[in-house]
C-alpha cells in the first residue's frame, strides 16, 4: 500500500458518544473548549453532536462548526428531518460531514426498529442519497454491524456507496466482537463489496468486553482506515475505543504496523486532563498512557533499570505524551507578564478578558500558596468554573465540627442580582452541614449522588479538587470546586452543580 493509504483518519466522538457517559452534560462553552484541544492535537474529524436530539445539541454543533477548521460531523438517524436539522447545524462548517446511521442486525431491526430487512435497506439508501444532495461528505454507519448478517452488510455497504457515501463505518456497538472475528468481518467487506475502493472503511468499537482497542487494531491491520474514538475512552456503558491508547500503539509499534496518523501525541496528556475536568469523569491512575502510574516505577529492579536506560521498562517516554518534569515556580510577587508567558508555554491561549480573570484567580491562590507550580497553573486553568453562569456565588463560609459535637455551618451566598443571603444549618459533618445551608438559601431539594475528592498538586498546601454529582429531575449534574481548603472546594462544587441545573433550565427555555 502507498503511504497515503497507510494514513489513518482519526474521527473523535468525545463530544457526541462521549457525552452519553452517565452524568456528563457539557454546555456549549465546554464543547468549544474541548473541540479546540482536539483540533490542536490534530484530530481529523470532530463529531460535535446529534442536532436532532435537542436544541442545546443543535446549537453546540453549529458553534463547533463555525469555530473549527477540521472536518465537523453531525450524527443523524436515517430520517429526513434529522438530516435536514443536521445540515442546518453544519452548513457554516469549513468541512461539514453528515453522518447517518441505521441498525443492521436482526435483533435491532426486529425489536428496536420493527422494520423488515428490505425496508432498512431502502431507508439507508434513500437517506444517504438525500444527505449527499445537501453535503459533499457523507458517512454511513451500520449500527450493531458485528452482530449483523455479513451478506446483508456487503449488500447495504455497496448500495450506500453508490448512493453517495464517502465513508462507511462498521460499528461494534455493544462491544460483542473479538479481534479475529472482527478482522474477518472487515476482510469480508473489503473482498465482497465491489466498490469499496470508492469509500473510506471506518470502525467504531465499544469496550464492553475490554476489547475496543484490540478490535480497532485488528480492523486496521485488515484494511480499515478510519478509527472512531473518544478521549479517555469515555462513552456509554464501558465506553469507547480510547483515542490515546490506539494512537500510541500506532506510534510505538509503527515499524510493525506501518500505519501513520496526524496526532500530536505531546498534546495527549493536556487534552485528557481537560476532558476529565470538564466531564467530571476521573482518569484511573492505572489507565494506559495517561494514568498517573503509567510512568511510575516502584520496584527496585525497575528503578535501577530505568536509571540505566529508560527503555528497559518504558516503551514510550513520558515526554512523548506530554508528561514532563515541572520546575518553574511563580509566587504572589510574580507579575502579569511572567504569568502570561508561562501560560503560553503551557499551551493556553487566552483573550484579554480571560487573562484578567485568570490572573485574578492566580493572585487569590498565590495569597494562600507560597509557590505556584506549573501543575497548579494547569489545575487553575483546567478548572474554569466561570464557564457556567453564576446565578449563585459563594461569598463566605464558617464551619464548626468535632468528634463530640454536631457539625454546624454558616454560609453567605451572593446571587446574580448582587443580593447577599446568609443561612446556617447542622449536618452529619461539616460538608453536609454546609450543603444543607446552601440548599436553604437556594430553596428546594438538591440530593447528592456522588462525591469525589483528590489532591491535584503536591505539597502541604496542595490544591484539592472536589467533583460531585447532584440529582435533579431524574438527571445528573456535575459540579467542580478547586481550593486549598477541601471544605471550600466542596462548597464551590455544590454551588457549581446547582448553577449548572439553572443554566440547563434556561437553555431549554430558549
């Protein structure tokens, strides 16, 4: 194969399939932020959302379409109204792609679609033809392809290519396939679809059995040339094929696989951290490539080997994925120029207004911490609570707690109209007491669904990050708080989650 045929297209669906992770609900500002990181990293296609799903998704797809220079895709069912709505959201994109899908497995056609095989076939062809009349780049996906009849797959793939599909995607929607089986499915399509050379063959693998990356690689080694992935492998159920894992396999084993990609791997860690912060989904310390322990060596034998030659126990370097030693330190006497310069080195591009806001937060932190490291700056920048309109803002708090007294908290909240409201309450510990006081101010029930706390920087004055989820109207909303005081971080996270609920309600009104 030529070098061009060995170039893998990276299609990222973090903003669409990744957002289907339980409890994840990104606003437009956050989607734009992630899209910017994805494009800077070199992703070829960004699937920005499902425009027909909601007004919010429609607006998000349109916003990403206007902002991005790479290809932007919108997912649509094989329904005319879906496709029209998808095109309306995409039409301002520099490189738009309409992505239509329909299930092709017997179980899906019978029980979910309740459609006959020929009706599914005709619907697919008609939908692709309609989409191709609107947009020059159309992708067609066979949902649950790994449980579909191969003969039917061959027939429908050939037909949709004739109808105008330039990319055909084979989805292991429920993570059912094993590598040899999936490889055979891809080989069968390549050898039994006469016009397959007129389209890019793509794969979309889920991780229900932990085989998403393995199945993706098996497909690539048998002729597929587009991979559909998410950052950190997030997504429904057990998630999707992890972008960073499959990309680093291609990079690390390039001599064996002879496949190339356009990803700047040095941006992987930063993008991973950003997605984790904005989605509220933590990355396991044992996660391949990007986990905290991925380049940590505790065994004496391993340490000795790495000190002699890193290649003894490291098949890739920390620097290759954007991890490096941090040594630059700022403090409360550091000026704006040094602050801006350091942010630039770390890869953050800010407007004047964003610099003003960030510098103010930096100074507030510097009053509490003697030395501000790059890790502190990244934590600060990755944690922009201001991206959610602040209907309520923490002004002050006091707590009283002990092992022989009931915890009490006094909270003062500033509302969007500038009014200060104070309340106090008791609870099972200082955080519960503080949450009860906040709920009294806001009014209504705000039950806590999950609570997670971790130190995001090192030292006695480390920044603590709290990520919580509250349940409202049968939906989960994520809140994040960052402070050197864990109780303050906890209150900030709770208020942030409540603000997200109100922001979502306002968005639905429009």
